[in-house]
């Protein structure tokens, strides 16, 4: 389902939401999450055991500034750099390695990135760390033929926010962005328990919101969200897509019917998933864009 078919309307000040704490925290939870996340952990361990992978490669001095690198099967056609969920304050790349087999089979290198967490760092520092990770992965690719192929910034939830920030960074040369169930306007989080560790005020929340900074020249994007997520997440997805389009950028927005915040990832990597065709279109756009900036 295309987001333009929905009736959700997003207000940047969060006024469309009756209870931000519910919309962004309690309302997103599902009883099945512990079992699903344990399944992700098991599948990730299996991927690490079965696929070639360079693990815990450093890209900075912080102990969490590391990434895992899964090379593509056969000749690489591009690289996917993935940032995990956790509201910028929890989780680890080790629980999301299960995405790698699907994309290495498509001919993509996969970089799974860890980053410093709030409140150890402020959100702006966390974003800078994500940029440093991309530069380190590019340096690794420069030693191979993969440096001549597209680089896709991808992420889920907080990681989707980071992927969009990377796509909007001048000079970073991102060729496409896949943003899954992200938050692109941070102002509604100010009154939630999430802000105890994020430590945002109004000014820093606005500065950290890529919704307000879509610009011409940014790469094509795919914005996806689960149809079973709260109104706030569906509306954030729609708003970021609309901002991308308003800036004259290629964008596709998808609501995956029945998917919640984490089962959305299962659809993303499924060969029969709703997102297969949109991902293929995004990769084609990224491939077409890349020679123009080489």
C-alpha cells in the first residue's frame, strides 16, 4: 500500500497525537517481541557462522565504534550499510546479522554498524559517529573493485533516522537510502520517557530532525513502515516521504500490511515480501545515479 493512500496526517509539533508516550513507546510494543528478537539473535549467529565476515572492525576510539563486514557472494554490485534500532540508546549490531544473507545473495556487501549510545554521547555526536562509519567502510571498499559501485545507507527505527541523516550529508556520496519505520521529527519525543537518555531540548530536537532538511541533490529513497504500527510511525513515514518529494527527490513510500515494528524486517528480507519490488527499484535508481558522481 502506498502511503499516499492513507489518511494519516502528521503535525510537526506532535499535536496530531493524543499521547506521545503511547504512540512512541507502549503502543509500539507487542507480546511476541521477546520471541521474535530471540529468533533474530539465533538467525544472526547462524549467519555469522555460515557467511564470510570480518567482525568488529574499528572506525573510531569508542568501544562501540565497530562494524561487521559481510562480502557479497560473487562480484559485488554495491554495498549496503545498515544501522540498527534501539531509539539511539540500546541494542547491538549482533542481533541483526540475520539480514546479511538476503543481501549478500543479491550481490551486495553488507556493513553492520555499531555506534555509541545515548546518554554516553549526545545525539549529534552519535550522528557524527555514523558518518565516520561510512567513511571507514568506504576506505575498506577503496581497496577493491567495490569502490566503483553504489553505496546504500539503510536502517531501522533509530537506524532509519541515521540513514536519512547520512543521505543528507553533503559530500558523503550516498547513492540511495532505505529507511524502515523511522523517526524523522524528534520533537514529539521531548515529553516521553525516551528523552531521559536522549537529553533533547526543543532546539536540539529540531536540529536533529531530518524532516526539515530534505534538499535537492540527495539520493533516491525508500521509506517503509508496518501497517500494524502506531499512527505516529505511519505518519512520520508519510511526512518524510512527502518532504523528499517536495525537494524534487525520487522517493517511494510503502506501508506493509499487518507488519509491526520488528516483523517489518522479516518482510524486508523475504523473497516473497511486499518490499522486494520497491527495494529492487531503489537499487536500480542508485545504480543509475552512481556513475554521475564518480
